[in-house]
């Protein structure tokens, strides 16, 4: 596995050389884009809008439109903006992990120490475990500043990219129901159903069943077999049926359990 970023964790005056690895992998089925007529592969080309000719990657540069001209940026210009943040994951605060709303979470990565960073890496890991805290940090990757938290998973320090506060949309423009429309009896029944379905969270029991089902369709079509398209039944119920729906839900769960 190749690292996607190399640098260091800044922990006070301690620098811990690390490599950053992706913590996820896609479970999607790899599908090619084809021409409907002859199933030839569709290719996307980078072309010059004036000449219509393809441009090689090494001849492509990034530029900012000032309105009157483009300012072309070199790789060194991005580091000049903040040389420290391009190479340092700087921890600025330590917080309780449960204080961070799940809405802010984005992408997880594994942090692995270089040889010279093994001992300070282990020290930071054990300190986070002992204090039950997560480190809040910022760094630059792929020419963009990211906010992140450093937390523990097993023996690894995980870097979780999180969103900035200004990236979260407010709910003020959404039409949301008021609390007053909920009847006490309905709420009591809903709570009973939640209690009945409650248990300890185990991520391993949740599988990507859609990809497996799609693969079955692909295999069937490859063999020339016909597949039956399922019909989804949607039941439109009125508010007065809520109590009855909740009662039936609880009873169905009891029957399955027995």
C-alpha cells in the first residue's frame, strides 16, 4: 500500500514523522462506460478549447482567473502559502470525541510512523487512550487545508478529516415539523419499538448487499438468463393509522424473536 501523504504530527514541541494511508476502500462494482451502438470504450480527453487538440498531463498547469488575466501557479507556490501546513499535522487542541457532531466527519486515514517516529507515536497513542481524548489538527493535502481529529482505533492513530463549521448548511430554510404534532401515546409506543430494536452496535453485521445483488444480475445477463424486476410496494398511510402501525411493528418483532 502506498502512502498518499508524508509529513509529521506536531504534538507540542514533539514532531512525529508519519505516513498517511487511506483507511477505506470502495465496495462498488467497477463498470466501464461504453458506446451504446458498438460497446466501444468511452474515453475522456483533456483538450485545448482553442485548438481542440489533446494536452498531455505534463503540459497542464493550474491558474487563477483575476478577471483580466490568469495567474499561473507552480507547485512551489502552494508550499509558499504555508510551508508548515503542507508538511505538518499540527494538533492545536484536545477534546472529548463525543463532543464532535457526526455531521462533521468526512474521511478516515491511517497514520503510520516512520522509523524515527516509533517511540513518540506510541507515546501519543497511549496518552490519547489514557485521557480518552482526541486531538484536533489542521494540515494541507492536495492544495487544500483540512481540519481533522486524531483518535485511536486498536493500535493505530486514525486521522479523521472533518468539515469546517461554515461548510454545514443551516436548517432554517427547511420546512420541518413541530414537536407539538406528536401525541404522547404515539411517542410512548414509538419509544417501546425503539427499545425493542435496540442493541450494541456491531458494524461487521452490516454488509453491502446491493453490490452482491447487482453482481448476480450481471452474471445472469452474461449467461443469457432473464431476471425478474422486483416491484416495490409503497403503502401510503394516514396519521390516524400511526398507533396501529406501531402496534403491528412491535408484534412482528416479537413473532420473529420467538
